[in-house]
């Protein structure tokens, strides 16, 4: 099985070619502000439907790896993050460019992006089998509790008020209920439309929220001049052997942060890069130098955001819970090929698992070579005006939505959800909880209703079974801790005002 999985990638010229193509396209999408990893993967998702499973999933992985890595190019050369995962790279990569060290910053970013990607791949290889073994002991009670905990974690860590995140998650759950009831064949929320009997297409909903809406949002903003793209010649990797040894702790710590954040569902690379940058700054003997162009910040950011890739794949493949937006899209791609991730994936699709490991390694090597040797060629994409690129991407999104089910209705759906996403954005309701709620909704409903039928309406087993009880407690803590903190801050502020009046 191991040999078959590895040979399916390494001995297949077509698969290798698609990995290299996907990595290059991902790099271009990552380095152009306004485009992103979800858009790149969404555009190519319909194309994978005509490929064999291993080649199609390998292409999606290559796009994910390439677009995550490509964000550092514009972050350093333009001081504009190409992807949200490269936000923290701007803080020291930009000042390094201003000091004439753009080539050095790029070399450091490329090297440590590669290292972060490889470390996270190793984590995926060694952690996934263990997590799958643990998950095999789960029953319907544990799966329902785990889904509840995942939704609670997402709602509590999003960069939005808690109530807004909860509203987003509940909207996602509501959308997942549209269509035929799996237990009774009763139609729900279809309003007499035959097109909605099968519910909303995951591909159309994802394209609407994370591709078309983001493009419209970017187009509606008042865009300032992107600035001059500086020519940057990379010589070496920008670090001496002594500096590499000094930064070893920063590198390992940032990689572990990236993997940990990746495993937590729905958080993403932007959080991991900012968190690792903050931790590196707090641990530094000279924190005042951060933001002035030190290599510590670039290393922390780029190691962490690329380590998030492998970390996000761990819960996706072993628990069927997407660890990031791109993983949510990849879940749809896997399901379209008849692959349903979960604890039994090593028994049912062991060959695919080892092929994914091989594809990750090849994609990391490919982006390393492309970025290091072809940086001047890739940076030419930054000179293409964004207003030329975005209309083409919108048309490709519409084509992708149509080819999913060959229905014009799905094209209408993506534009409907893009408008919904813009309205929710104005209301500061984040899209990530909504999407994860939509994806996890059927799992939560299926297992919860089965648990109720199994125990004839008695919910006691949720609390008498240790694993499900712990998960429910964690979920409740994640939900109510921010509320407790808000109440605590309110009374502290009120107490401070009262003290001021008395004085």
C-alpha cells in the first residue's frame, strides 16, 4: 500500500506535471494581491473532476502549497501581503526591502517556508495514523460532541465579536438543512423549488463566499497604487550558518505553532503567522528591533504559515473536519471522487494517504525551486494590473460552478451568495464559521439524531462517556469564556469610573 501510493505520484509523469503546474499557478495567485489560496483551489476544483483521484487531489495540494508560499513575494517587494497568511511577513520583510535587502529577505522567506512545509508534512505523516486510531474508538456520541466542539472553537477564535461568529455558524447550519431530510425524505426550506431538493452545492457556496465575494470586495475598495516592483536578485539564502543555528529555536517554535493552529478548525495561516511573530518578539532579547527589518520576524511568519498547511490536513483526513478554508474546498474535492475522510481512511484509501504525503513533498520542493530560481519571472505577474485579472477570474468561477452539476442554477447561486457575503461583511459577520457550519451541519445532525434514536431521547450518554463529555465541556468553555471576559471587563471599567467620580 505504501509503495503503491508513493509510486502513484513519483512514477506518474502526468501527476508530477500537474503538481508542478499547480505549484507555479499557486505561486502566481499567492503573489498577486486580491487573489488567494481559496480562489486558486476553487478555480481548479472542477478540472479535477475529470482526473483520477490521486492526480486531482495532488493538483489541489500543489495549489494550496504554492499559493501559501507565494504571498511572501508581494509582502516583501510591495509591502502588501499577497495572502492573509503573509501579513506578518510585511512587518519586517518590508523594512528589509527599504534597506536594500529585498533579495536577502526573499531568500530567507523561501528557505524557511520550505522548512516549515517539510516539518508539517512530517507531522502529518506521524500524527495522522495515531489520530485515526484514536478516532476509530469514537461512536455517534463522540462524533456529535466533536462537531459541537469544533463549531465552538471556530466561533470563539474568529476575528469578530462572539455573537457575530455564532450568527455566522448558525446561518451555515441553516443552509446545510436545505433540501431533503436524510431520515424522513421531507423537504426543508426549499420553498417549492425543485432545484433545491438536493440542497446547495458545496462548490457553488464556496465559490460564492470565498472567490466571487472576495473579488467584489477587493474591487469595491479604493485601491492605491501598488508601488514599484523592485528587481530582487537572490544570492544564497540570506542567512549564515551561525544565524541559522541562532534561529533554530525560533524556527522549531514557529513550525509547532503553525501545525497547532492548522489542526484547530477554521483558524488559518494568518493567525499562525501573527501568533508566531508575536511569540518570537516576546522571546527575543531585543524586541524593540522587530518591525525595523530583522530576520527573526520573517523566519517566524514564513515558517508558521507554511507549517499550517500540513497541520490543517490532519483533522481533514482523519476526522473529516476541515482545518482551513482551503481544506473545506478539498473536502468537497475528495467527496466528489468518492473519498470520504475519517478514521477508516487508512484502511479504505491507504494508497491515497501515502500519495498525499508524496504530493506534499514534491509540491514543497517544486515551490522552493520555482521561487528561488524563477523569482524574476514570477514577479512579472505583479506588474499585471489587477483590474485585468479579476474579471477573468469571475468568469472562470462561473464556469467552474456550472461544470460541477451542469446547471445554470449553480451559477446564479454563486452570485447570490457573493451578495450575501458582502452584506454579512458589512454586518461584521465572518464567513469562516458559516462555511464550516455548512460543512459540519450534516455530520452534527446525522450523529445527534442517531444518538437520540439510539438512546430513545435520553441525552445522558453524552455526559457519561468520558471523551464526549470532555469535548462538550471544552466546547462550552470556548463559548462562554469570551462572554465571561466581556462581563469581567465591563465591571472593571465600571469600577474604574466609580473610583474616578469619588476622587
